C-alpha cells in the first residue's frame, strides 16, 4: 500500500493514462501528465508503453533538478522534488493496480515489471548527491511547520539511504536496491499465481451454509471444486464438519507459492542484509525501523512482549473454552489441531455466548453492506458519495465520487469480488494524492468478497469488518488529501501508524445503531438488537488467542530480518511463530512463501499490533462521547485524518486525545477478554 522515495513515505500515488507530450517541470503540470487510468488497456504492450513514458518523464525531471542553478528555494527545488515524489508514487500506485487486477498474466506482469523500473528510479533519486545538496541548501526557516517537517524528513531519508557515500559505494547500493525490487516483484507474482484447489464429494460440504452449497455445484465428474480463494476458504474452515476437508484445505492453503517462493524469500532476505551492512547497520530490521514510531528492533521486541503479557491470560482462557467444546464433541481429545480453530470458534460462540455466526451471516449481503458502509461514512463525516461514470477494468468494478458541501474531494473504485489471477486478499491501493487546486485524491479497494444479494452475496461478519477496515484507509487518503505537498497527502504518516485509523473504524460493525441501517435479511427485516448484543458478548472471544497468533506473525517478520538466514525457511517461520501462538504449527505449513507482507512490510508487520494499541486508545473518545457523535467525528477528521503526513503521528494522537498514546486501553480490553 505504501511506496518509499528517498525514504519518504508516499501513501498517496497517482493513476495515469497515456501522458501528454513531455512538458517543462513547472508546478501543476505533473498532474496533467498523469491523466486518467488505463482501465481498458487491451494488452501488455500498452502498459509497457505507458511505463516507458513515465520513466522518460521522471528521468527528464531528475536531470533538470540535478542541473538546477541559482538559489535553492522551496518554490523551486522543493517543488520540483515534490513533483518527482508524485510521479514515482503515481506510477507505483497505478502499476501496482495493474499487477493486482488485470485479467491476464501478461498485463499483470507488465504492471509488476514497471514497479521494478520505478523502484529503480526511486533508489536513484535517494542516492543523488546533487538533489540532496539542493534540498540541503534551502532556507525554510520562514516556511510553515509542515514544510519544515517535510524538508527535515526528506534530508534524513537521503542520509539513511547512503547519499553521503562515495560514487562506487552508491552504485553498489543502487544495484542492490534494483535486485531487491525485482526479487520482491517475483515473490508477489508467485503468490498471486499460487491459488490452489481440491475436489471433494458433495457430502463433504455438510455444515456449510445453504448459499455456499448452492454456489458450489458438482462438476461433470460429480465432485465439487474448492479453491484457496477467501470466499471459498473461510466458510469451509469455519463450518465444514468434515475434519478431512478442513485438514486438506489447510494443507494446500498454507502451501500456496511453495516451494517456488522459498528461494525468492531467501534471496530477498540475503539482499536486504547486504544493503543494511553497506549502510552501516547490523541488520535490515535496524535500518527499516529508524523512521518509525517504534524505531529499533529492541523496542519492537519489548512491544511484542508487553502485548503478549496482556493477551496471554485471555488467550489461555480462549484455549480452554475451545478445548472443552472439542472434548464434548470428541471425548479423549487432548489438544487443538491447527485446522480446528476456525471450526471450533462458531461452536464455542454458540455454547458460551448463544451467538451463531451463521445466523448473523443472513443479514450481511454484499450489496447491502456496501451501501451501509457508504451511508455510515456520509452520516458520520457529513459528506456525500455518488456513483462516478468512468471507465473500469472489469464489469464488476464500482466507481464513486465523494463531495463535501458540494465540492468534489475524492474518488475511488471498489473492486470487491474474486477473479482468477487477481490479488487474493484485501488492500487499498492509493492512486493519486490530493493537493488543493492540483489533484483530487483517488484510490481503489481491491477485495475478494461474495457478490450480489442474499442469494449469492452473503458475507461473514468478519468480511464486513475487513471491508470497513480497508474503507478506513480510503477515507484517510481522501480526508488527508488537502496538503500543500504531494508527499504529505493522504495516508502519509509513519508506516507503523497507518493501520490505526482503519482498525479503530472496525468498532462500528459492532454498533447496533450502525448495523440496523443496512444489515437486513432476505425479507428486509433488520438485524435484531438481541443478535447484535450476542455478537458483542462473543466479540472478545478468541481476542487474546488471535492476538497471540498475530504477535507470532510479527515475530516472523522481525526475526527474518535480524537473525542469520536460516537453512530451512519453513522451519524457522514455524519456530518464530511458535514463540507466541498457542497452537503448534504443523510441519506442512509453509506460510512464509505466501506471506506477502514479508515483501511489502519486510520487518515491520508488528505495525498491525502497534496500530491496534493506538486504535484502542483513539476509540476511547468515541466510546465515551458516542459512536455517532458528529462533533467527535469532525474533531477526529480534522486532527488526525485531515492532517495527512504534516506532523509526526504521535502529535496527531496527542492533539486528538490530549495526551500521549498508552497501552492502557489495550490492556483493559484484554483484561475484559480474560474474564
């Protein structure tokens, strides 16, 4: 979701079409150059050609800035640099989208290949001594605080990248960065192409929802095909009575992109370690954490330990409840198997909390959920969301515009349903940064949700939560698109803060006043208040269990980037995970090869847990002042979302809460879960 240029986080990027003829690098023309998306690009050659034009324009602007003479000023040197930020980020966002959503492999590959080319240019800029010297020469003492902060960040990022080294050393770093980008792209492509499937007898579907069974008819061979795509995988793991089906699907799900990505991951880690050593750091984790809120490996380790201390009592209670129910169903069972946790959860929720997730599922049809999330955004933040007539890359893509008091403030695409070869999880792709008078923010949600009404589109409540989470990134990008500088637009805070606003927004899918506006059954009856109350009673079940698992993933991410390269990648991943997860990981699990965050997030997957701490703390104001309190929402929009990257994230939290971030709210939640 994020792109870095000279270490500056670009949380908003640009969508583009075939650019206009090259123009001089005057402020504003960069937006004209980017233009609309190549939504209907007929072939890979069209995407390649667009990439060529992007590269040519960026190279021209690099040369222009490097040869700049006269006084270095904010209006000249910094403005030109900021336009380079916009172009690199814009291209990266656009071609990321092509890689994730295009219908055929050649076009997806063209998108991925262009990302590598743009990453090379980003690295080249970060190592450009002439550009650094121009920025260093700027006197920003009379500029506003946001501009001073931007310049300070940019210079520090150049310095972290190795700009002070000699020509030969910088060339070595550039070569390493290019290799890292290429290998990372191959790693991602293998995951996207790694979907697997199995065939089972129809009788194996016992326990699954009726709409799921209706959508999975036997083929000519009399067997039903089940894939590792999310809409197939999650219901099976949650409801299938067949232990064999859940086991077999778990095996292939956890071996996506295995073994082909084992060597790619090994190479990626090796190259990152080389880069860190060239830059004088002991390991890559140390390097990548330097500009984060939690800025050293030791601090991350302490965070994981503190969170585990808070979550472990709740996790042990969760385990005990799961095991007790398993022993009722299977007398003599002594432990919980890896493929049993998802299946046990709804049963335990029924036994202990009288909550049936399948009952709740009847109220969450995609069309209604989509409309409900749009309505929540409109009601809470006082904006209007309208359909947007524009070209799309697939007939199911839904484009929208956002207006505030009649003024267009953002646009977005919803690409919500699975297709062969499409990105298989959920993310928000920032496509254009917003700068008043120059550009309107643009983004896309790429998801894999059920499609349609109550006949075909029923969703798990967890999927509704995921939808709102990703939509939280989207509105952060739109509401934050009011800055002077492209690089500070949208979700441009420290990387380990960006998940906090989205995680906080998840609370609204447990709010009856919110759910009652859109959660309806096939006859139009709203979700009963009693069912939502049961949902909330069950909400903290498995919270400790789940957090310990997420801490395990965070540990994999961190340790892979600070420990010596392991001989066996899967064995190491299982060991690092096992330091926190209460469920032993079977030897067949090779999840490191499909753990896409190891490329995109490298050592900092912990950001999801740290963001959870911040999200819980931010939510304390809403929980005390009201989830539908428009004054609180306005304050939140203005002091947190609307500031983009113009301040350190710690200051944004302080401005909204009136104090520094604390683990107290997280600890209180885990203590409640342990009761």
